[in-house]
C-alpha cells in the first residue's frame, strides 16, 4: 500500500471517529429540546418541579431537573433531589420476593397464613401471588379507613394492614376471581419479608438491594416524621395557589420508597446488567399473573408487563400525597426512563415522555386516540315515592363505624359525624349513588320486606355491611 493511500485510509478512519461523537451530541441535543418542550410547565422558578432520566443499554443518556423542589425556600430540583416513588415502589418488593424465591426461602404459592398465622381464616386460601396480583379479595386500606373517620393525608401506620384484615369477616370476592388494585396486600408482603428474613423490611431492602446497586440516596420511610435528606416538598394547586400536601403514612411494601432519578438509573440499568439478581430473578418478577378463568392481568410482581405490537414493556406509575412518578422500560431494547415530580397539578406527561424517549419503538399515539372517548353524561336520579323508608342509623360491626340516613328538605343525606354529608341519588331497586363522592349504597330488606341495612361500596373496598339499629 502506498504512503498516500495509507494516509487516506487513516484520514478517513479519523474523520469517522471524530464525526461519531458529534452525531451522538446532536442526538442528545435534539432529545434535550424534545424533553424541555414536554416539561415546559415544570421549567420555571415559581412552581414545583421534576426530574427525568433516560437509560439506554445500561448507560445514562440523559438526565435533567426542572423547577423547584421547595417553594418556601426557593430550592431548585436537581437530579439528586429525593422524592417519593409512590407505587413505583411495588416492583422493589416484587424483586425482593423474586430473589427469595430463587434462593428457595419462600414460594409464591404459599398460603399467606403460613407466614402471618395471626391473620383470620376467611374461608379460602390466599397465596402470596394473590397479594402481588391484586386478586386476594381483602379490603383496600385507604378506601376502608376513609369510610371510618380518616381523610386523605391522615396517618396510616404499617401495622394498620394486619389490624384491618383481622376484623374482616368475609372476602370481597374469591381469591383469583377478580382483580382489584389494593395496597393492603403489599403492606402484608412487607410483613412477610420480615417474618421470613427475621429483619426489619427497610433494613433488609437496603442491605440486599439498594446498597449493592449503589443506590445510596434511596431509603424507605418507616416511621412518621422521618427526616430524609434533600427531599422535595410535595404540593397541589388549590384555588389557584400551591399548598403543601403531606405524606403522613408509614406504609411499606406498597409505597414509602424515596429515591432520586440518579439512583433510579442504577435500578433501570440492573434490568439488563443483573448486577443484583439473575435472568431468572427477572423472569419471576415479570411473569404476568392470571385470573382463575385464564385471563391475563398484564401484571407481574408489582410491575406492569404488556405486549403491544410485538414490543414488551415493563412499567408502573406512582402517586403519594403530591408526588408522582413513572417508570417505563423496554427489556428487548434495554431502554427506559424514570420521571419524578412533586406536584400533580402541572399535568401528566407520561405518554408524551414515552413518545419522546421510546416512540421510535413503542407507539403511544394509539393510546391518545383510545383516550378520546365521549364524555359520559350523568344519569338523572329517579323519583322516590317514600324516602322515609331508608332513614335511620346504621352500624358496621366490622369497622365499628356508623352513619345516619336523614331526610333534609326532601333529599336523603348520608351523614357521618366527622366525614361530612353526602346527598343520595336514587338509582332504583333500593340502590343509591352520591352527588358529591364516589361509591354507592345498596339497601337490604329482611323477610318482612323492611329495610334492615345497607351494603356500602367505596371504590376498591366493596361489600361492607351495615345493619340498621334505629
């Protein structure tokens, strides 16, 4: 080869080598512009903020923070700002059980009473898988306690889950027959971790998952008022102004994990690197559950598992107080992102973020089309001949809670001393809905055709029986 030809080859290779970083840089700049546009509402110095990070093949390609972590002191969001993951936490306890199952220390088919023997026998076997797949038939803790005397933001302790189940007298449905999202189940899963390992849940998770992955800013809030360094304050906008929305619970398993987008990139990278766990661990984590009739739930151990147009995705959203989060990962492409914010009041950017990061593989525009449904028109309440048939006081022995049904200027009102008043709207056949809250009442008649009680459905808690005693 002549010297001229050699120089030409070297020059060509050198130009290609130099061009590649510039091409990558241009791609990153275009990505930043796209994400800046999506998160424009968060990118101010006068509102709550957010942080986002994107991982490709185990490498952090993009991470950026926007807006304020604390309005009172003007503290900006950073990529190492700590925020509550909400239900994105559920995949971590799923991963913990996958590790323990792989080690032979537990079986996902175990009866939960094997590990928590103080729980009552409700007439059917509830397995660990039932808890993970939201198919147990147990009461949902939030919706149930909101029927007693608590409001959103009130304290819920970890021990409340077992106490709630201990007073449940029958299942909402047979295990595996229905899917109803439920945080009680995941609180019990945290208790099972403690029973199996002999360690406190937050300590075991830190020692076996967070620290080995280098997630040194990730912690589990296990006591009320716990101080967490660099944590963002959560806000909601009410009457045009931002106000704080407190996270007072010590709920573990279903939530309670505080982390940063920097730490979460390490978690996402582990999906492909298997620094902690093995390929089998992730197979256990992401195997979808099924109902008894064979219907797939598209849900593994605390993480959504979906196939769309031949592309598999793992995902979960999170909500706690004013905190919101979203994680999406494509295992075959080894690409994913994490989004975290300290307010829900600036919008829900998950779909547009997914399109910006992963739209070349995963088309989310179909979701947008599917979401454009006609607005439902509320049905008018039916006339009621004799509303006095339903008035009286009603008690739930299970919850030790009572309500009054009273007639006020021709309108039936469900009243609770601490929770307020709920105008009732007749739907026929002794059934009522409410004009100012979700839920419904179905009144029950005795053998003499007299009203003897009602059954209260409140979101994810259904079939709570109240009997009439006045």
